[in-house]
C-alpha cells in the first residue's frame, strides 16, 4: 500500500486532481495491492486504497476521466463509485460512503440471509447424513435437495471470489472453499444419479456404499461455518469508519452569529471566516476562532484530553467542539469547514488507517500455495489410477480413480481450517467480553504478538482525568479545614469545574473538611455572591467576606499577597498543581492545590507491562513537571516521558518509535488520542473514554482500570496462540490425509469423518480459552 506521506505528495502535485472512490468487494490485502497495481498502470495515476474504509484516493492527471478509473477497478473484479464532489477531503457519513449503514453494512447484509438459510438447511442434512437412526428410505435425495441451495446460493460469495481470483491466476481461502464444496456436492450428486437406489434402504445399511458415498453434509457444514466466520468479519470491518463519523459528530451542529447588531441561528456548515459567533455558558464553540469579547473557562478535554479548563479572554484562540463552561463570549471565526482542528484530526485518523498495512490472513497466505498443490495432487491421483488401470479402463476403474481424486479434495476441504480462526476468535472474544475486553478482529491478535512498547496517555488512562483537592496551605490562624470549608461554601455557588472540585472536597464528611456545620456535610450558606469568569468568586459566609480565585482576582479586590505567600503560590504551581488563593475579610489566608489524581491500579499495571516484555512510555499534553511526577508515582523511567505533546504530536511520537524499530501499542481515552490509536500497531481504548477513541482503537477495555489493558494484551496473545495451534492441526491433518487418500486407502466417507474429528479437536482446543483469567 502506498504510504500516507507519498500519497499526500502525489495529491498535491500541480495539474492533478484527487478523486475519492467507494469500492465494494475487497476481502484481503491482495485485493488492495491488485487495485493499486491496476490503477498504477495508467500513466500519471497513483492510488492509495483503504481496506477498512473500503475506499480509495486516486491522483488523476488531466485527460483521464472518472469513468476510465471505474472501468479499471471493474476490470480487476471490483465495483467502484465516485464519491460526490465536495467530499474529497474528509469522508462523511453520507448514503454513498462506506461508513454509512447502507454501504458499510452491505457485506454483512448480503451474508446474513445466506447464513440463515444455510444454517436452517444444514442442520437436517447433517443429522440425516450422520445419524443412521434418523435415515429413511431414499433419504439421499432429500439431503441432496436441501444441500443444493447451501452449496450454490449460500456459498455464492466464495464461488464468486474464487472466480475473480482465477481470472488473475491466484488462489485464496475462497478458492479452497469453492472447490471443496463443489467437489463434495458434485461427487455426491454423481454417486446418487449413477445409482438412484443408493439410499433406498432405511438406515443406510451400507449396500452400494462401498465405492464412495454421499457427502452433502460436508458441502453444507463447510459453507455454514465459513459463512459464519465471514459474517463476523464483515461486522467488525463495518465499524472501521465510525471513528471519522464520531469525530465529525462532535462538532456543533448550529451556531449563533452576530450580524448587524442582532443574533441569528445558522447551521455550523454555513459559517465563514470572519463571522462573529455568540457562545453562551454550556454551549459548544462552533468553529476555530479568537475571542474578541468576554472572559470564560473553556473545557477543552474533548480535544486536548486535559482536565484543567482553559481560561480565555480577548485575543485568546479557541477550538471548535470545545465547551464554554462559564461566561458569555464572542468569537471571531478564523478557520471553518475542513480547515478546523477537528477536521484535521479526522484527517489524521483517516491517514493513519490508510498507512497501516493490513495483515494478510495466515490461512490465505498458506492457501496461496496449498490450493495449487491440492489441485495438482488430485489431478495426479486421477491420472495415476487411470495409468495403473491400463488402456482398457472400465466403469468401475474410472469410478475408483474419480473417488480417489475426490477423496483428496474432500480431505483437503477446509472445514477445520475455516473453524480454526472464527471459533478461536469467538471463544477468546467471548471470554474477553466477560472480562470487559473487546477485541475487534483476528488481525488485532496478530498485532499483539510483536508489541514491545506501550504508550500510555496520562489523563483518563493513568490518571482519573478529574481535578481533586490535593492540599490546603494556610497563613495565619486558620486551619486547613477552616479554609476548605469557607472556600467550598462560596465556590458551591459557581459552575466552574475548579469551583465544583473545591466544593465537593469541602462537602465530603470523610475529607479534610470534616468540621462542618452540624456535622451533616452541608456547607454554610453564601450571601452577596458574585463571580468573574476566569478570575474567581466572592461572597459572605458566616459573616466573613471570602474571596477565592487567581492572583489577578485578588488584586482587583485590593488584596495584595505578601512576598512569602507569593513564593508559596509559585512553588505550588511549579509542582504541577492548579492553585487557588483564599482570602478572608481582605487578608490572604490560604492556598488550595488541585491535581489530577492517579488511578489506584496504575502502578501495578505498569509493573505488569514490564513482565509482559513491554516498555511503558508516558505521553501527555500536560507540562513536564506534572508528567514527571505521574511517571515517578507509577514507576515509569524519567527518560520515557513525552510531555507537552499535542494531538498531532502524539501521532508523530508513535511514528518516531515505529521508525526506530519499535512495535507500538497505544492506550488512550480522549478525542486527542484517536489518531495516535489508529497509527499505532495496536490501539487500546479505555471504555471510560470518548466514542472516538473507542472506535479508532483495536482493543477496548470497558472498565477504568489500566490493569485491564495488560490483561487484554495477555488474552489477545493467548487467543492468537490458540488459533495458531488450531491452524497447525488443521494443516497437519491435511498433510497426513492427502497422501493416504491419493493412494486410495481413504474412502471419502472416512475422509468426511476425519474432517469432522479434526473440527472437534479445533473446537475443543478453542474452548480452553474459557478458563482464561480464572
């Protein structure tokens, strides 16, 4: 696949235009390379194909039409449609985009009825064929009629894919399935037509079965199980584009614009650069801009991931999708549409997904060699039996040759091979769901195997992401409990996040402010309350005038801290805390420090990562002092701390580590982590985080404990090991069975039974995962 960087260079070259294609029919990495190779044969054309999003971005020189591009893709065996103009820069959840249910769910929607029909018809075919007590006179004809829709219509996706591969002289798992199902059904039908009385006797007494038998259940069971696996894959892939949709949906849908002195409600899409937007407390800022009037605190955690609100005033830049928490502000739009920070983050996610090389299925890689070998062995077997029979080949000898050849195909039929991955995955993911761990697909399991470095976002992953009172320092005669109680009382009248944290700490009977009115946990009433957004609050509590806030707020109220008090304030801030002054009756009386608190299990989780052979690295947008303190608290080496990192910088941090040879896992929970989660070799989202992070990640832990991340990696590795064991036994069974069948020592009926036994072994091995974590 073309790299993200190279594709961006291509698309930006003069004289070329970039078109977006939605592509249907891709199933694996070979499809991606085939389309890119075909399009690349046109002079001046270069394409970057995105398998998870089922799309392609193509750089097209003048003189080449959209119709030519679509025809090339069609000639490669796939269906392409050009996305409507205006959607080139950012995929949207429109009706023609693969992220929409109508298109993204197309594969799953097509497979669902086929899977249902196959299941309903396969059950009676299997029971009748395998249990003599259920067999009745001429049961073979009924089994053949029931199996026909399964082997033809239900198995059609495999037949169609096999035909496409054959046109390009290649083979995959689909080829093996198609040939195996067709051979099993065709041979059985031929047996039944050659001897209509083959199943005339009730209970299958064996009369007439000595030369072969009926294997309708083989065709049906193989088709049904593999349809189930393909259906689960389609469902997982359908969600690959949801991260982009979730990012776009974070933005404000409408905005209040100030025009000619009056306010007008408009759609956010209609905003232009220079528009003045009115943003009231609790509203989202509709687009990137600069504050021109008013002061407030902006909750930017959706974008930055950091818990401390950002104080803004005139000339302060603000970002679209962030939330105004307190005062009314006027914002002049500076970037709109696809130029906003939110849109650029969505583009980062798309680029990271495109640049992430899809991992080819192990079964596909092996079957590329295995399938031609099986065909060759079957052909040689048929020819060898005829040669041994001599020039005068009678009907019995011809039938024996054909039976031996079909036995080779039946024993090679990939029932156990097809079960190896989906059953292992189902069991592993089922156990994971019980433990609160969601694994998106089999490629995720392969990603966990080589991971040697794990990046941990600080806020919301290692820490709680919520400010809490850390310490109270007093000046004069007041106790810390007194200061917290008085400050909490006045702060309880404010809606500011910092105020809420102080009020919550003061109202907690078990906390530092245990000395409360009447011992009930209720704070004293406040009178004469007033506040200044971004400054602080003031009010009268129990007859005392309480002023709490920033240094500038104290100065506005004529309160000047002493030099020693200012030194204490600076020391607290330099330690990484958010610090609030508290003054009583015009005299500075104390400081309240607030910090983002560590999650209880973070230190133990970091130790567990080391046991798994992983190098933990702390990644945060916070300052270096705070980052160093958190790293020291959880046991991360000071050299493995990346502080002051912005969203785009997180992606670059992942890429830098990857360029240095590391296989990187990333654990995060915020919108700002989404692109890095997609870029990482393994993205892990905390379930307590945003939907964007969850959709961009490969693994999701539904709890809030970092220890679950370590458990998720362990489960993934165990599940991958189980699947590989399954694949080994499946291929071992083929390797032993094929030569035996070729020598005529294996009746196709016994081959069918052996295949069933190998499937039972695969299932039993997979079920061992149910005990993981007990």
